[in-house]
């Protein structure tokens, strides 16, 4: 497996030669950072292919908004393009401008649409804003006319989430309005509110609502399902599916075995190991107190790195399969874990322990923190030494 180090998020100033104390550049970058984040691009490709197999009748786009959920859109998107993904979604125009540099050929949709004044930038970078309402449609139509652009446009309908999109009752008028313009409707999309709850009656209701629009836009491609929607069955796949989280290893079927390959491993450096007597107050506010003699390890990752402060007193580090509980409060740059149960010599100065890994993935950490795997990923900090595999 190829291993490439990307020193830039951590230490852009490191010389690209062996340092004369014998440490390689990679070891030095890792030594200068409190945590090591490994992102398995091969696993992202396998997840893309698994989703393609799950939705065989549909085109599979990739959602790479928020810097590919924190994993680096500039690294993730080209790898997906190389295995045949030709359609990408971002949330913001600036993300699309950045992505266009890495993907000269792909179709790039902007989910939040173009804010007033951003239409010309979209046209210049061949970005397709999702038109979510009349104001956006008129502004886009005007900008497109001025630029001489006659291509297809993407429209979203609100089928039951009250977040983005035209009302379903707008459909006939929208179709007529676009027929008068130089544009055509290339994509009609909507988004499921409750796709991670398969039994929720909102799912078939939203599916039936978007299906009712098909005859009004007979030539458009239709899209409804994101990661979880793909697992609701083929009647949700329509022409195009738009997974994000599942590509990055988040389970699209919460409560069931995760069908996706894990993508992220986060390890933290052991800065210090000590034994404290019973009664010792540990960390800020002495929020924890040692019930008896306790062996503690201090790790160099904290809430400034996106390790949630809500994990105070309830998060975990892992030594292979052995859980090492977080003791006391998560600090900005460090946490303290109880290593009393680790066999002697197995947790030492300079070692790495897993914070996200085989024993506890992004969904598990999200659960402990009272959030979801999505937020764990998108919170991953900028200070880690990042390694990309595959
Ligand atoms: C974020 C998003 C997606 C991807 O969702 P996942 O649950 O991460 O697969 C798809 N469509 C829209 C409209 C989104 O906002």
C-alpha cells in the first residue's frame, strides 16, 4: 500500500530531505503533531463501488461538500473521478471553484445554489447551482442569458423537508417559465428528511411526491437518495444517487451492521504516563478524582482538534481492543485517559493510541459524544499529520 504524507496542514515549512538525526520527513511531521490522521483512499473507492452495486440502475455521484466531510476534497475527488465518478456535489460556490481546479471535466453541482452576485462565477467555472426558488431562477436565467449559456439547469423541489426547494405546486409554472427561456431542466432533485429511519412514512411520501413530478419534466434526470436513501430500495434510486457520508465510512444504516469500509483512523501521541494516588483531582475543575491508585496517560489531542469536549468523562482511547476511558475534562490540546488496565509497558511515552479506529469508528465516537459520525468527520482538526493510503 502506497503511503503519501501531506505535511501542509500541519507543518508547511519542513524541508523535504532526511533530517540528520535519522528521522525521516514523515516521522518528523508526525513527531511535530499531536495526532496522526490516516485516510484510506482505497476504502473510499471500495465504498463508491459498493454503492454503485447497491444502486445498479442509477448514476452514482459523490458529495464532496465541506472538504469531502473533512477528509480533503482535493485528494478524494480525483481518486473517485479516476474510477468513473463524473458528477460531484458541493454546498457552496467557493467549494465548487476550488474543486474545478482538480476536476476539469466533471459536472459539479452546488447544493446551496448561487448567492446573488455569484452567478457569473458559477458560469465561469462551469458550476451548476441547484435552483431552490424563483429568485434564484430569475437571477440565474438573467446571468445565463448575458453569458450566452444555453445549458441545462438543476432545480430542487421540497417534497417534505421544508429546507430547500420549490413547492410542488410550483411545478407546472416552473416548467412553463423555463420553456420560455434558453434553458432546459437537466436535473430535478429533492432530499429525504428521514432516510436513516427505514420505517418512517415520510420516506414513501417523499418518493411518491417526486415521482409525481416526472411527467412534468419528462426529459430531466431525477435524484432523491443520499447515502441512507440508497438502502431504502431501488424505488428510491431514480436516475442519480448522491451519497456523501457512506463514501467516508459512516454507516448509512444506523442500528445495523455497517456495510461500508472504514476510511479514517485517528491516533494520538502519548505525551506523558504517570501513576497518581487515590484522591487525586484530574484535569480542569477536578471533574474526575482517582478512586484509588491510577495510571494515567496524557494524549496530545483536544477539543481544538475536533475531539469533542462533550467526551469529557465519557470518551475513549483504544489500545487495540482495550478501551482506555477519558478521565475528566477534554482540554483544548490534550486529554487524560486511564491506562490502569493496560499491561505494563504497553502504553509508553511517544506511543500512539487510537481515538478513531478499528475498535471504535466514527459512528461509535459520535454516539459517545452525543452527536453523529458526520459531525465527528467534519470537525476533524487541521493540526494532524495527515497520511493518505492507496
Ligand atoms: C449532504 C447532502 C447529501 C449527501 O448526504 P449523505 O447523507 O452524506 O450521503 C446529498 N444531498 C443533499 C441535498 C445534501 O445536502
